């Protein structure tokens, strides 16, 4: 999952926890919403951690050669 997946889980969990008043016997939508919000937060943290690790790996040390180029005159 990516950061977008984590945000999606957070949003769905918040909707289930705070914006619904549907009652299903044997199922607590408030608890399901809380579980989804915790899972979304965990996915966001993992995605950010992976982003930091991968950004460190992608950095390359570039050596720039600033010395002037020496060209010999053409031989005829």
C-alpha cells in the first residue's frame, strides 16, 4: 500500500466512526472505524519510512570536472 491507501483507510475509518449512526446487531461500526483509522495511520508511517529510505538510496554522488578542456590544433 502507498500513502494514498493509508489516507483512504483513515478517511473510511473516520466516516465509519464519526459520521454514521447505523446500528447492525453484533457489529460495532465505531470499533471497525477505529481499527481502519489505526491501520491507515500505520500504512502512512510505513510509506513515509520507505520514502525516506528510498530517497537516501537514490542520491548519487556526482563529480563535476571543472578543468578546462585542452584541445590540440588539427594536423593537416
